[in-house]
C-alpha cells in the first residue's frame, strides 16, 4: 500500500474515524483504524466498536492499493501534530510508514484479517440539508439524559411522517423538540427510532457545512441507522424505541405569556448565576413591562437585575435551574423568545418568535419548529 494526500485532508479524515475507537476495547483489534486505498484513487478510513462505525472517504494519489490496520489513537495523535506538508503513507515490512516533510513515523501493523466486518447501513430513507440537521440536533441534545441506567433517556427520538421530521430529547425534567421538513425517498415513509444522543451530536457537528445529509433507515425490524454526507458516514445501533408521548406535553393552556429579547436575558441570567451554588435556582418575576432576575446563596451573596419584557396575562413568579434555562435559550436563534406558563409549579414552554422582515411592522407568525419545556423549581418562600 502506498498513497500521498494533503495533511489537513488526512487529519480531518483520521479525526472522524477515530471518534468511534473505544478507550478500553473488548478486543485488541477494535483499537485499530482500518486504512484502505483503491486503484481508483479513493482513501477510506474506518473505526468500529460494535456499537458505532465511522467511515471517512477522501481522494488521494494512490501508487499502490492496499488495506492495513494500525493503532488508531496513536495515528490520530501523530497526524494531528504533523507539519504542514503533504503526507506519504506506505507499508514497509510489518510497518506502516507515515512521512511528512522532515518527520517520519513507523507504526506496527495489526492483524487486519481479525478485524470484524463493518456493518452495512439500511436503505436510504431520504435527505435533509446538513446545516438544518446540525442546528436541529444541537437544539435538542442538551436536554438528553446522562444516566446510563435509563438508556432511552440518553437518546434522540426521531419521528418521521412523510416530509416532516421531529427530533426530541428529555431527561424527565425538560423536553427539547424540533420539527423540520426533509425530503423522503418515499412520500409515505414513517419511522420512530431512538439514536444515542452523543453519537448523533458528534456526527451532526462533524459533517462538512453545506453538505446534504442522507438518512439511512429501514423498517421496524432494523437495529441500525446510517447518517452520511460530505464524504463522512456513520452507522449506530438504535436504542429501545419506547418513548414518552412528548408532543402531547408541548401543548396546553397558558395563563401567562411573556416576550423578551434573548441576548440581554441570557447575559442577565449568566450574571445572576455567579452567586448560585449547585442546586440553587434563578428566580424570575415577570410583570407588565419587565422581568426581575434574582439569585442568592444564603446570606453570603445575592444578585438582582431587571430586563425589559412584555407580559400578557397573570404576573409570573417562577424559578429554574440556571443551566436548564440557558440550554433552552441557546436553541433560540431569533431576537425575541416567548415564555408561556400556567403557574409557578407548572412546566413552562419556551419558543422562538420569528424575526420580522425589514418591510414588516410585526414579525410573521411562522413557527420555527423549536420547543423547550422545563419544569420549574418549587419556591419555598
């Protein structure tokens, strides 16, 4: 095997494939990264841990096709620190030599014949713009659970009905959901699956900007999902598809509706959070034309700040964990947000208010598709 490739191109491809390499592999060969080049000038790098597989494909100047397995994390560290010169990679005896300008490294190969067969993704279900997909995944994954004893809550629920896709995450104390339009291959396609949130978030962030993302998803018997775009692809096992009926919880009758500019609200919450300790909430008191943001840590420190807001309905006095509130506001990419609630002990819904166009006096009532529902902290006084 022998090929030559741009250093940054190789670094990006190796970084993608290395994301699946286990820290403590069940089998020694799973710590390896598979490198394959063809006589058509295609370079493929892959990693696999029996749960997730990652492939990166790039063009390369191939002198001799071949297939080898090398220690993946070591290769990743080496390539990341190479000088800015083209990289030559070739086999020499039992070594894979990586040469870049004045630097040269030799890596002992691993038994490629012992490497497990990489899984084939299901049939393609449809496509979605990469930037839209990355934004939607980034909006919902902060609400995913971290408790591995409840695997369902560590995933992203993906529901598809025709050309509409919903993504949602919950950790029982909040729900983040996003509705978007995509392009299914079959107009009557439906699906409901749960994908590990960390895997999907890493994949969405790493796919090249502007690339179209293909979703590979089959029928109810399938146990895998595939996501690919821009020369990058991954497959992941699916989690148990049992999930709460989150959409029914995102509707209700709200006695109070507040509208507020996002940027100053976020900055005020961050300042107030400076005086909080773990488990200490931020208190929000909405009146007709402002919201008062308060926080305190016993008698040692306190914060009090007001930000302009408009309120329809009853005055609100409600409290939230500051990070939960900031996570919800981070998913809003418009100037104004809307907070709706039915009382200080009931869940509050946070949504985006679409920005108005230059020739409009009021914003168009076009739904951005983003919903964030959070349970408040009960106030004792």
